[in-house]
C-alpha cells in the first residue's frame, strides 16, 4: 500500500475546518504555522480562494494539511503504508513521511520554497493550464510552437502547460484537436525555467538540513524511480522546482511494483482521480476529512467497510 500527497491547486476555502475537531490538531497546526511562517489556521478556515491561491500560503497550507492528516491517520489505523510519493510540493510531505526530513525541516523548507517561487513568479506574467485529451505528440508539438513547457505529465491523458500568460492564451484559442484546455488556479509557471531563481534559494536552505535515508519506499516524481539516498531525494526535490513533474512515470512505477492500493492524504481527491483513470483496478481512498479514516483503514487492512 502506498500513500500519496497532492500538490498546489488541491486546496479549497475552509478545508481544514473538519480537522480542527480532533484533539490536538489546532495545537499541531499552530506549531506548523510557526515553522512555515504562515498562519495556517486562518488560511485553512476563513481565508478566501484568492488568498490561498497565493503561492506563499498555498504551499505550506497543502503540506501542513498532508502531514497533519498523515500523523492523525497513523494514530488511528492498524494498517501499514510501506511506500510514499508526492506530486510537486507534495514531495516534501512524502520526504517527511518517509523519514528523510523531520516534519519541522519539511515545513520550514516549504515555507522558503513558497516564498521563493512566488518571487520568481512575480518577475514575469506566467501561468498554467491543464490540457486534457488529444494525441500526446501533437500536444507537445503545439506547446513547443507556443514556447510553452509541459510542466506536469499527470497521466490519464492530462498534461499541464506552463509559460507566459499570452502564450497560454494563444494556445487555448486554437488547441490541438480532441483536447480541452482548463486554466489552473496557480500563480506562476511552476516546474519551468521561470523558477530557476527559486531553485538556488531553496538549494541554499536545504544545504543546512539533515537528510536521512528513507525508512519506506520513496518514489521521486522526477522520473518515477525509487530513491534510496536521503541526500539524493532532497536534491531531486529541490531541482524539481524548475523541472517537469512526471506523475505519469510514478503511476507506471506503482503499477510495475504491483501496489495493492493507494491512500491520498489531505487535501485529497486529485491524485485518486488520476489513479482511477491510469491505474484501473487499483483501489484507492481520498482522505478529505477525518470521516474518511475508516475507509482508508479498511483498504489497508483488507477488511470490509
């Protein structure tokens, strides 16, 4: 069984509210807020969609929610998750879940990552759009024609295009046959050359942290391979800021490894949706609120819900 952690764009206003009903959750989030330098309690309960779209807020908010749900579920479940992976910023949640980074170091680095990527995004007007369907080769050719980067290969017939705002608009005005182009609620062209300054900032910060070798199987979204070195995993997560996310390769690796099931941690739903299209027959559960713990536990233990 594997646990997966979502990336930016998975957050919605007020999604942390149900988690605060659990004893200790509010205090834990207060600690996460100190480490990440973001008021996560406010961001996850009363802030509006535009506020939590800000990369400085969104990235720590998502990783904090993932790690809170991971910790609380671990205290609830008798099942075992023996492998982890994260999409985009979710890779830092995966590093913490794998024991590569402490929770504190993961959140401190994500706070730095979010601020650095926001600064890089502010330098040029850029954005991202999901391209769904169509022939992949034709889609990639069209992106190149418009000087856009395939920033995420999400599998299930979905590629995320990233680049200058006007180039994305031109691409969307005349998309390849059989595709739909959906603008994403993110503030920049992440995982592209536009993020190079953020890579250097994050690399400097990461050099001050201790990375341990993974305690459970850890897949990198650089290419879907298993990473056995803690320092190597952290280096990949840093470089990934300006390189494409190969979630399609991760899912192919899950299939090759014969994974028996997938549990997605909060704010969940996106990765389970991709898995249902690309990994047909592999059961999955999205932990959106604590009410989903039972279904996830049943998946891990093999019991009937």
